[in-house]
């Protein structure tokens, strides 16, 4: 998430000119008077903000201890149980592999010419595709294995076909803005066999007004502008748009799994069904100001992990949505969840029992939530990036 604007500078006008020596004395007396007045005011209101010592248990002098205890209790507890998952984090400092259960952190070797800029991560069958500075790399979940170059890409999307990803390259030509390739990552869970699909049908293009946003059965889901605007399924074999979902603009994010699609318009979360073309609006959880991004579906497609937006008096947080009921619940202890400058900002464990998310405070950290638990916890790992990292989860090797 992005930081807010800086506060306004202090206001003040030109002061009255005083003879030398007088101005300093006058300022000293004014400062002393202000200090005395502040102390008297604090003493006057003390009976209204704290009960007398005789009315407090044990005759404590002030409720400061209980306030501190409450603040400590509100902090997320550190992760203390096994997750059965490892994380790959992509940031401006490279790729990190985090073995959550062994508490080990290591760097994924990248080619010497790999750029520092992070353009997102996509996980498919244990292989993670990282896009950095216009080039896609495939990294396995095995420690010590270097990432393998796949080819040019501005971003990547998970294909509906297992073991494949769509590499999307932005060309700068409005008529052929998006050049597409479907890369086969292989079934061995090793990027050494990864190779892009060949043939004329493997490199179709889309114009600027049809942005690919997700892989779905039958092709790619595109965010179409102009006439017939909305979300539509594009068939790369025929080049035609098929099934559609009515969606406004702009969209702040799209998630898809199978025929289920989730997107956010403004602060409103929609759940759509590609088979019927219908969508439902998800009411934001109590105490939130709507949604920031749809996040990601669980591996079984039954739950959507989303992030709420920040408001005047609310902090963003992780929210879980039951897809069949379109019901959202805010996860306690997930305050500070991020939804910007990372792609994606959260990831499900392969077993679908944990959600890991990027969070703020202090610095950039990792939050974790196990389904059924009363609150989220923090992962005690330092994130050495200048911006929130992108997330991918695999099984530990």
C-alpha cells in the first residue's frame, strides 16, 4: 500500500519587531507561562480521565500499565506452528525463499543481467514465474536452484491449463499492444524443462483496449474498453470475445479460478460466474470502508482472500469471503494488510489452510492466518525491501 501525503507545514505569520534583548526575554516568559498553564490544565482534568486511587484495584496511581498491556496484546503474536509451506518474495532487492517451518531465509540466484524491478510473481504447480524488468524467469521451490530465463514479458498470468503461464509483453503499438505467449513449465517441477509454446497460435496479440487480466477456461479474461465494455473471455485460437461479465471502469484488480471471477470497482467487490454471466455484490465487513483488491481464490475455489481499503478511521485488513454465500468476514489481527506495489500481495498455502499477506508496521512484514483460528499472526522474518514484496507460496522441499 502506498503512504499518505505529507502533512501541511506549520502555519504562522510575521511577528512584531522588538528591540534587541527584549524579544528573547519576552519569548522566555511566554514559554514559561504556557508550560505552567498546561500543567494546571492537566491537573484540572485529571479527575475526569482517571478514577481516584482509592477506587482503583490495589490503589494504583494511574491506568498506564493496563493501557500498555492492551497495546501489547493487540500486537500480532509470532508464528508458532507448522504451515507446510514456503514463500517466495519478490522485491527490489531480488528474490527471497522463506522456509517458514525451518525458519530459513535464502536468496534465489538470478542471472547477472536480471533487473531489480519487481513486476510480480505467479505460482504454477510448484514453479514460480518472476517478472523483473521486462523479462520472465522460472524458479523452482528447491533451495540453491537458479532461476531460468523464459523470455520477454511485462507481466505474467496463470493459465487455466496446469503447468502453464501466459507471458504478456507490452509492445507500445496500440493495435498490437499485448503480445502473448503461453509457456509450458513442465511437469517435473524443475524450471530446466520450461519452454515457451511454439507455433503461430502461440503469439497472438491484443489491442490496447483489451487488457488480459486472468487465465480462464477457454482462453484469457480481458478487460475490454469501448463498445461492449466489461470482462470477456477471449479465445486465442479464434481471436473472438465470448462469455461476458458486466463490469464498470476502472477495475482495481481481478482474480479468477475456474468459472469464478472476482473484481473490485471503486470500493465494491463483485463475484461473477462465467457460466451464467451473473454477478453478486459482496457487502464489506462491519468496521471497514469497502474493498481495495479482490486478492486470490483458495485452491478449492470456495474462499476468496481479499483486502479491505483504508478509510478515515479504519486500517486496511485481510477479509475472507465465502464464495457460495458472498459473505465477507474481517480477520482479527490483520490490520495493516497491503494491496499496492506488490503483485500479488497475498498467497494461499498449497493445502489451502493458510493465507500469507504483506503487512505494514513497522516496515514491511509478513502476516499469516490459518483458517479457523481466532486471529492472524506475524512471521518473524525481516523483509529487506524498499517496497512491499510480491508473494508466492509453494510446498517446502
